[in-house]
C-alpha cells in the first residue's frame, strides 16, 4: 500500500519585511531633506475607527522623521470653512501633503468630491482628487491611493509579474479595488473585477493567476475559490474582538495555492 504524502510549498508573502525595507529607504530620503515635508491631517467630527488610523499615520510620520500636524474640526463645520482651511494649507510651502480623513460626517458626505478636490493635486497624498484619479485612468504619472500602490509594490518585491496575467480583484471601492484594477491594467494585466452582486464568484476566482481580495468580509475566499499555482493577496482587515481577520480562510487556502499573504502581517 503506497502512502502518498503531499507537501505544501506555499510561499508566504510578508508585507512586514517589505515594509521594513521601505521604511529604511524613506528614512534616508527624509534625513537628506533640508526642509522636512510636513503632512497635515484634517478630521471632521469624531470617529473612533478613523482616529486609530490617524494615530497610526502620526506614529509612522515620527518613525520617518516627517512632522504630522493634526486638525480636528467640529462636526457641524461648514463646507466653506473646510475649503478655506485647505486653501490656506495649499498656499503654505512648508506643507507637502494634505489628508482629509474619510469617512466624512453624514451632513458632509454629499460634498466629498468638493472637499477632496479643494486639495492641490500635488499635495493630495491619498491620490483621491479628480486630477490624480484622471491621471490614474489615463496611465499618466500622478499620486495613487496608497493601498493600491502598496499591493503593486508587494507583487513587484515578490518577483510576481502581472503583465499578461489574469488578475481577479474582489472589491470595487475607489480607494482599493478600482484603483488597484487600473494600476494592474496600466501594467498590462488582464483584470476581472468582482463585487457583492457577482454571480459564480468561485468560478471566476478559480480562473485567476493572481487573486486579490479587498472586501472586509472574513472567510469569503475558501478552498473552493482557489486553485493550484495561484497567488492570493488578502487585503481585507476586519476586527473581530481581539483578532484581525482577512477575507481568506488562510488555513485551508494556503494548503492549495502557490503564494499567499497572511492577515495580519501581509
Ligand atoms: P468598501 O468600500 O466597504 O468596499 C468593499 C468592497 O467589497 C465593495 O466593492 C463590495 O461590493 C465588495 N464586497 C463586499 N462583500 C462582498 C461579497 N460577499 N462578495 C464579493 N464582494 C463583496 O471597503 P474598502 O475600503 O475597499 O476596504 C476593503 C477591505 O480592505 C476592508 O477590509 C478594509 O479594512 C481593507 N483595507 C485594508 C488596507 C490595508 O492596508 N491592508 C487598506 C484599506 C482597506 P459592492 O461594491 O457591490 O458593495
């Protein structure tokens, strides 16, 4: 009786290691600058989850030597006030980057485009102004949303070529799915975008060379959604009690695919 033993040779793509390398590059770059590039973050109203992200950005700025100025505005602030404040920052040569933390409070949600577009495109570090999004669409150099850019960096640093590959992206937000799909297309990948209304998700995801999921729906991608020799990048981050969970059933999926990024650490 033959005993068949199968070994999994799945490579773990470590975002942490790549991050460490880039922190060093950025620290060196900043230390050589005569005028330190100041980042301004504006938050309108209170939002606990957003505050966690802002604190991370402030901490990361410290690590790089980039001063971060944080402005918290009252929830009932007017559109005109916000636009005037952003205008002042646009004209301040010491300020190199401006972030308006999203989501906005309910009464300002309808003005999101006006608020973001008040930012000078060269200072729009989130890459969300219409000028930068248009550049992304037309494959011109501009500032692109950081998560999408980070995923492209992960693929490049892992020597995973996207040109000519079928890449399936699950999620279609401007911040992640759409921007990423456009970057992939700009680098000659064949891109399929899936979302919550997609039928036969598993059939589509199984056909990918590279599967990238960004939904915030833990356990969405199971062993039935993947096939051998695939690369799976899990962008999803959902906090479930003490734990952070991705979109992928890591335990099962890592037994099948060739490369995978874990959550956390991916
Ligand atoms: P979002 O705006 O809520 O978008 C989620 C997307 O997922 C939507 O397009 C939605 O489809 C799709 N979706 C939801 N449930 C689905 C399902 N059952 N099947 C297929 N598609 C489904 O979220 P986001 O801002 O793009 O963020 C997505 C995830 O990435 C979140 O977990 C977030 O925390 C994480 N994230 C991680 C980083 C990072 O640095 N790792 C950065 C940013 C975000 P519809 O459009 O049809 O609703």
